C-alpha cells in the first residue's frame, strides 16, 4: 500500500491531535473551575493542575515538532541533544518511565533523528506500567544504526504497529495509530535501510533500524 504525502500528513496530524486532546482539555476545564472557585485552597489546586497541563502540552508539541515536523532547520545534520530533551520530557508524562541515553554523537542525519524519535514514541507507549527506555545510535560504515530497548514489568506492543514497522502496513492499512510506524518504515526504506522488531519477551522489547547516513 502506498500512502500519499498528504494522507500521511493527515494521519500524523490526527495522532498529534489525539495526544494533545487530554492536556488541552484539562487546561480548559481548569480555567472554567478557576473562574467559579473562591476557596483559596481549591484555587491553588486548580493552578497546579493548569501548570501540569500546560507543561504536558508543551512537552508533546516539542516532541511532535521534532518527530513529525520540519524542526532542526534545512541542514542534513541535526543536534541530537534536542531530541534527548524532547524524549525525556515525553517520558516524564508517564509515571515511572526513565531514559537511558546511549548516543555519543552530537549530531545525526535528520532522517535518522526522526526514526529515533518515532521508535522512542512507540517504545515509550509500550511501557504501560513504566520501565526504562534505552536508546543508542551511531554511524558505522556509512550507515546509521539505531536501537531502542524497553524494559518493564508489562510491555504491550500493538500488533498493527508491529506489522507496520516490519512490512510497511498492517491488516487495516495505515491508520493514525500506525502512522508513526509507517513513517519509520518509509524513511528507512527510502535510505536503503530496514527496521527490526523483536516481539516483547520476558519484559524486554527491542526495536531497531538502519539507514544510509548520506
């Protein structure tokens, strides 16, 4: 199945909107409560909730701007430290999720950074009861090798996402739920690479990708 750029953009926008609906909705609800609340303690609690929701919204927007958008400028190399900060902020939204960053390079090709970010998104979502997401990437012999490993007490990888990572589409084609996986598969294939998926086993999930550095 071939998905047009417009269709893929629409699906990625749907995923972004889905993830932003909760924190933005909480902001709206908090403002409504604050307008009617007179008790100082309750007003203080409302302000805490508003602060948390605003932080969550900003973290998600920053991450999706890097993962889906044109962030990083028009150069071929992108600073990976910004990607690390975006992943750390996103994982902080999920209770008990931590990041082990094993990337030594300061920059990587833009396509590789997008693959890394989207693999991190899928790996983080799979840690349904928390855990550690370990991320490594390096250039080796003209190729970039990326590995994302999730470890936790319960790991759930959506079957459609797994199939899309491996084959470019699932049984239902490409949907908003699988758009990030399709993007990973496409970026790797366009650059002479491939995606590897190790089905979750004994509390460990391994996702990998290789693509040409040039």
